[in-house]
């Protein structure tokens, strides 16, 4: 198996707590006594909805492609898991954006001339300086610990929305088996050209013995992006969003 038994146990325990964490954070934001109507809408209709979708997507991915799975998935399984991971990432990034919007409307945070912030200046990443500097020193220090993660999330989200969407490779070939895999591939082509279907099928079975499934997600190879192991990544991202939501909730309560 790709994962150790300890890793499987840890992911199983983490999954069990997701429903309760979602419900708890949902109630915290729904009951926030906010004064601004726009902030209120993001707090009750934006952030909680996205968090609920994320929890549902985790369930779907772990059900479709269980982390203990060893056999090569079907195309349908790969597409179903990919769709849910894509939806998860879009909504995870949306959660970050929604939390920033709740803050800027409730505080409020404006441009130097007192105008609404342009969309490009709304967020919690390192380049969203006007939003960051409006937060408490403790929260600013906390966000610094998330700089790398925020960049990672932004990269996958922007690739999905504008460039190359993430996907799950159907299988992988170990470096030491690559030459043999290509050799069989060439023989399969020759068998097809000769109409030797039985030989082609036998070669395909032989080739399948050289591949294995890896629970990775990737987008562009030309951009030299690093693949991510999606089962633990989804769980970690959910819990980071939860932690971020709890800390922002504290900032908002401090305003009142």
C-alpha cells in the first residue's frame, strides 16, 4: 500500500471529526452579531456553504478512491474524484476570500481615499497588505505562518480557473520499469498494425503489471509544479480553513 497503517488510522480519525467541526463553525458564523449587511451575508451564506461543500467533497473522494486502494481505478472513479477535488479547492480558496470580505466590510477596510477595496486587493495572502495590516498583530503573525500554504492554495486554484486544471494520473511507472514499459508499448503498436488482437491483449496484460496507482494530484508539468498526495492534503486543508475561521471569528468578536 502507498500509505502506512498508521497513516490510514490517522486519516480515519481526522475524517470522523469533520462533520462536528463543520457544524460548530457554521453555528459560530451564523450567530455572529455583525452590523454590516454584506459582512452578514458572507458570514451566513458564503463561508458556511463553502465549508459544507468541502466536507462533502472529502467524503466523496475517500469513498470513491479509498486511501487503502491498491488496484488501478476506473476512468469513472478518476473523474468523480477529480471533480470533487476541484470543487474542494475552489471552495477552500473561496473560504479564504469570504473571510477577508467579512472582515473588510465589518471593520471596515477601504483604500487610502476611503473607497471600497478593488477585488485584487481583497484576500489574506502576503500581497494583500491593506487587509493584513488592518488585523491584530497576533492575527498578522498567525497569517505569516500560513504564507507558504496560501501560495500553494492560490497556485492550484488559479491553475484550475485559468490555466491547466488539476487531474489524478491514472497510474505511474517506476523509473526502473520505464524502459520495459515503453518496449511493450512499441510491441503493442506493432501487434495492432498486424491485426494480432490476441497478442495485443497479452502484451497489455503484461504491461499492466508494471504500473501502480499513486494518490497524487497534479496540474501543469511545464510549470514544474509539485504533485500533492490528495487524501491527507484535503484533510489538512480543511483543518487549516477551520483554524483560520476560528481565529477570524475571534477578530470579528473583538470588534464588537
